[in-house]
């Protein structure tokens, strides 16, 4: 009997199957009647084979900073930072463009600010299925309202403002996913700012921040959703909204235990339906997780 017990232990599978979601940091909104920031790149993988007692790298990307400086010397919004699990990396969102300047490409692209015919930032298709995200909205418009375009989201492009007299363009919609057991929409783009009158563009569903209206800063994108920040209005002391930080979510059999490295912050609720789900909200470069 002891010999049979040893054989049974040796033959026990040393791998598990993990489904996961990796979202990068969203980008900041642009300045000087700026476009919305693009959402963080969004990637999912089902059926990943993980070996037990093996360390897997995790990195959570922070959101990009919102634009600063007064018109016409404002800046573009800062791009978001990458998130990584094992060999899967999602690209940070592209910064929203300032007035009279092109926006930045990224996981989802930034929206274009007012007073420019430049193109919006592109989303990163990168051969992924589905794509990481979509392009921002643009080009921007001149007077009378100077509305900027919305940043791209993970499931739809940002919206170009309808006309020079309209509100700012809305951010692109995020993507709904039920990996945690409940449907949650994540990675929406930031709305474009507007200068003279009207409303800033609405943030895209999934954590996108709204664009600033007259004399108002853009709204921050939501942390742990990878939302893009809203573009600001005229930069007379206003700033673009910051992008939201990313997140990694791991689903695996409830018979296994995850170990988070010293630099990793995460939560694991009670198992449900045969699975545990760990949501990781902070992890620097080189931090790891493993299973036993």
C-alpha cells in the first residue's frame, strides 16, 4: 500500500488550466481643448496551461497622467503603462491629443483635440484576437465650440464630435466580461473636452472619464478598469483627466492555492462553481505568482 500511494502521488497532474484577463493602464486626456485618452489594451486567454510550483511574472500598468500647461503650450495626455501575465502583454492606452496636435496610438488610441486635421491615435490590432482596442475619434474642430474627440475603447472607436458647434466626442465603449462570475465592463475611452459652450464628451462605458466643459478639468479614468482620462477644456489652470490603472484577473480550479509574491496585491473571494478567482490590482516589474 505505501508503494501504491507513492505512485499515485507521482502520477498526480502537475499542471492546471488558467483563464485570465490582462488590462493595461489607460491614458491621460489631452490639453488645450484636448481629446480623451485611450483605454488600456484588453486581452483575454482561455485554457492557459500553468505548471505548479512555477513562478509567473505579473505587472500592473499604471494610468498615464493628464495633460498640463496652458493653451497653446499644453501637452498631450500621457500614455498608459503595460500590464503583463506570463508571456501576455497588453499595451497602455494612447494619450489624448492637445489642440492642434496629433493624438498618440496605444492599446486603444487617443482622441484628437480641437483645431487640427491630424488623425486620431490608432488602436493596437497587433494580430490579436480580439484586438487590444480601437482608434480614438477625430479630427478635431475649430470654432465656435472647439470640441475634441473621444479616446478609443476596447470594443469601439472613440467618437468624433458631430460638428464644430456640438459637445465633445464620447469615449469608445469598453468590453463586458464575466470572468469573476458577474458581468463587468472595463477599458472604456475618455471623452473629449469642449471650450466655449456645451458639454464635454461622455466617458466610454467601462471606466472612461468625461471630458471637461467650460473651465473644467477632465475626469479621471477608473482605476483597475484601465479607463482613459477625459480631455480638458481650455487649460486656463485645468488639466486632462488621469488614466486609470490596469488589472489582471486569474480563474483556476478551486482545488489549488495561489501564492502572491511580496510585491503583488490581490484578492481571492470564496470559491464558486468549482473555481477560484484572483484579482490583482498592483504588481511591479518582476513580481510573480505561483500555484500549488
